[in-house]
C-alpha cells in the first residue's frame, strides 16, 4: 500500500525517466518540449489547463506553435483537426473527462470519422486526481475512446513508458488517445523495454492466474504477484498499455496457460481494459475473468491513496480476489 | 501559376449556378432523400467560390497552395457534390449514386471517400473550428491560401460556433472567411420561432469579426464581397448572406417542408422547366 505516492530516488542524469517515481503528466510535459525542438510540425493545444497538463513548458519554448483555446474543449478538438489537415501534428491536452466526455462527439465526427492525425493526450485520468472529486475523475474515458473506429488507446504504466509512448505516437499517423495521471507512479518497466503500439509487455506468465493490468495498476499487480508467490501461487503479470488495438496474441497465450484471468485498471469495470479483454476472450477462449476496477460508480474527494483503498484498487484486493478464486 | 477558373464574368457564373441547381435537383430526385432547400439557398455563394474566388486544382485535390472550403452545414452535401463534379473533380455521372450503398457520395460529406471533400461534416457546429485550425496551420506554414467556411443560420444555435468565433478573433485569423446562409428556416420552422438567432450581425461584430451583409443570390455582390473580405486584415471576416431557402424553384422557395425532402418526378419536371433545362 501507499506505493503511488512513494518517491523512489530520482536519477538526475538520465532523460529517459527510467527507474524514477514520477507523474506521467510530468514526463509528457518534458517529452513534448524536447520533441518540439526536433519536429517543427508538432503543435500543441490546451484548454486553459496547461499548468496542470504540463504543456506549459512547450508553450514557453514554442509560443508560435502553442494554442490556448480557452475553456472550450469542443473547439479545441476541431481546431486540432484543422491543424492536422495542413500536415501539422497536433497534441491536444486537457483533463481526461473533458477531452473524452465533453468533446466526445467532436472526437467521433471530426477526428475519427475523417481519420485525422490528432493526438489527444489527456491528464488526470482515474481516481488519483484526488481531492477535486468525481466531476474531475475520469472513470469512463477508455470506454468512450475505445468504442470509436480508427482510434488507438494507450495508458502508459510509468514515466519510462510514457516517454516512449509520446515519442512513438509522433511517428504514427492517425487518431490516438493517451491517458496520463496526476499522481506520481513508481517505475515498473525494465530498462530493455521498448514500447510499440499494440504490443503488450509480459513480465512473466503464470500457470495459476495472469493479471492483465494497465496504468498505475501494473505496479499494484506486480506487488500482488510478489506476495502471492510467497504463498505458492504461480501468477503472471502483463502490462496491456495499448487498450486498442488489443494485443490479442499475448492475451490468448497467457489465457491458455492460466486457470483464470484478472484485469486491473483505474477505470470503470465497464468498457475499459476489462471490457476489452472480456470481449476478446469470450469469443475465442472462454475463461473466467475477474475485474479489478471501479464498480459502476462515480469517484469521491479524498487523497489518491485513500480513494484507491476505498474503491478497492489495491494490491490487497488483487491478492484476495485471486486467493478466493483458487480456494 | 495558373489558377483554376477564376472567371469574374457574372453571366458565366449565373449559368454555372443554374447548372449547379439543375444537378442538385436531379441527384436529389434520383436519391429520393436529402436536403433540397438548404442546397439551393447556398448555391450562388458556393458557385462563386468554386468558379471564381477559390484557387484550386480539380486534378490535384491535395495541392498544398489551394484555398479550402469547409461545408460546416454538411447537409448541403448535394451542393458540394454538384460544384465538385462541375469543376471536374469527378465524373458528373457519379452524382446519380448519391446516398446509395457504396457510393462515395454519402448523405453527408465523407473526406475518406470523396476527393475534394476537405473533411467529413454533417454534425452541425464543428466546421468553423476546423476552418480555424486549417487557417492557423496555413499561417504557420506561410502558405498564402484562404479558408472559406459555410454555416447555416440554424447551425449558429450550436454553442461551438461561438467558441470558434472567439478563437478566430483571439488569434486574428484573417485568412479565413465564414459565410452564414441566412435563409431563416430550419427543420422545425422559422429560426425566430425555433430559437431566435437575431441580431446575427451584431453577434459576430461583438465577437470581433468584420461583418459583411449581402444578398446571397446577387452574384455581382457576392463576388465583390469575397474580394473585399480578402482585404480585411488582423480580424476574421464573415459574410452574412440573406438567402431564400429553395431559391431558384418557385414551388420550393421559402417552404420549410423542403428542408429535408426531395422533389417528386413531377416537381422535378416543373423545376427544370423553370430553370430553363430541357430534359
């Protein structure tokens, strides 16, 4: 418990954010500023939240390529679309619920239907927004984005992966939604890791159970797995950072090896990672799937760790669920 | 560089507008569904854009220097298809496939399926924001091209239009010209009855736009205004074009019921006769 806010000592020399505890939004801000110098086609839009989404650094370095659209997310998404039509690579940022909820129809009609090269990188996904409460905690964004044709949906697990995701999507042509968080996350990905869209990372394969996790829940899954191993449970962990397109090959492989599957995400249990995994496996390899996530409810105000504890997004919940299934 | 068409000959433009109306009526009758009134009301304006004002190359739709046209009122798709076909983007025979399965001529324009369509539209209120983005992108790339965006008057009830109006003004987007087709009718009735939009000109002025008010069927005035709008610097310009829904066919003119229905064969015959088209 408490791993979310636990700070691992930063390695000040490295710029790839390997092995440091950092909020993914901070990595976004730094990476975007770095990429802005390398690629003049990158333009950034924000809806009056650039201090929070961390696009502010880019705005200071490249004021001509930064457009604050004000508190008008719908306009921002379509303006980004227009910029993409002239060959620019627009990154549009705001909080996850506003990017995907307030502007959903703009994302559908303009970005996805015309298959435009717009990168929607939203911060403040999930419960770890904390004190701002339910209005600002997005627990539905993955479902809302995943249902859209042409859309790619990515949830990085740590700083090291976030940097690679942002770099990778610059080179990918088409709509992308990236969900980032407000709170610090501990490092989980190994130094040899290289992100590829649609490719899951298998930490290890378990013969009893495999946990398919995304975002902050990857760290929880790894902690849970460690504890379970001391109790003799053979448990595997997969970081499914691309929610769409789902790495069905990796998923099928680990499913075929396990007795059941656990999904873990900082999102509603409806329509997100758990939904995607269930939809796929129910057709090709029916197996029991238990979901760790928020059970069809809104969030609350509180500290991130308190909220995760209250809503059951913890190592312990994963451990208990697995032990119960095995008993 | 040779620009396409660019004829300022009013008689030529009148003849083109007539051909555009004929094409619209024929394709809508064939399709059996679609939006007649709003396609006809904007016909003179869009004819002036495609056959006079805009620099574009039908044989090179992605020409980087081209002026862009965004049909924010996407339901006037038949009008867009008519000007594209008559300009030479595709064979006029294709117009007969409007709204049919696997036709690139979707009920509302799809940029994925049809060359010459800059972006898919149909859900109202999004086009002006897109036009802003294109205009900003062109400005960043130092491309001199202009962006034209056609909105319906009912459409400006959408809140996003005013978000975009603020953005265009805030960023001094002067390579953009919005045109509002003020035909005073929307599906449920007169705009003033459904949801009052007046005072339209004052609203745009208050949002920081240079406003032109014209008769949207007077090609001389349309052409002159499009030229004047290009000279407006530092602020965006909007042309509020007073029009008549269903213009050009007296049985359809100013009739709310012809917003979303198509002519019968009998009505087509009457309409074509009125437009001086034989057969």
